[in-house]
C-alpha cells in the first residue's frame, strides 16, 4: 500500500471512486447524476490542487485532495475510498497521511465539509463540528468540521 501524488490522467478513476463512494451511502443514481458536476474530478482540478491517491495491489482505491485557504488554514476538499474498501482502515490511513503533511507544512487549522454519514469518522479522528449548511436535498445538512493542529 502506498500513497503518491495523483497525476492529471487519474481524473477518470478518481471521479469513479468519488461517485461510487458517495453512492455507498444510499443515494439514488438520479441523485448522483444531479451531483455530477460536483463529483467529477477534472484534469484541471488535479493540476491546480494537491491530490494524492492510495494504491493497493497496483490499483487506485482511494484519494484525498486539499486546498490552501491561507498560510495557516487548509480545506480537506475530498477523501474518498471505493465502497468495497470502506471500513477497513484505508480512510484512516489516508487521513493520517494528510494530517502528517499538514503538520510538516505548519498548518494550524483544517476545515472540511463532511458527508453527513462520515461525520462520526471525522469526529473519531479529532475533528469538531463547528456548523452546518443545508444541501440540495431538503432536510439534509452538511456538517462543517474543524481540527486545530
């Protein structure tokens, strides 16, 4: 198992991972299609943002990406794992790799918008809910979470 920087040609597999991982939480195909623009990882996105892929047995099974908001704050923009690998420690492995990079960068604050079903994962990893916003689905709220390093 290894984590390495994603390259622009990984955009299709990262998009597939994103959509399959989102669908894992019970969202309909119709809903995934409505979110298509938000769930698509473009080559430009990879080129412009810090994106890292998780490789297991020569297959990309997950990834994360982040955006610098300022010199002391980073937003974890994506962290997705293929559904067949969820619950096996790969998400934690990716998140710990990300947190180590942020400590090396001397980042003081990490923020993220959590999938509601993943809020407990981020809470267990030390993130605190600081707010929420309603999504395009009525009565579905996206937790805004923070970790201070």
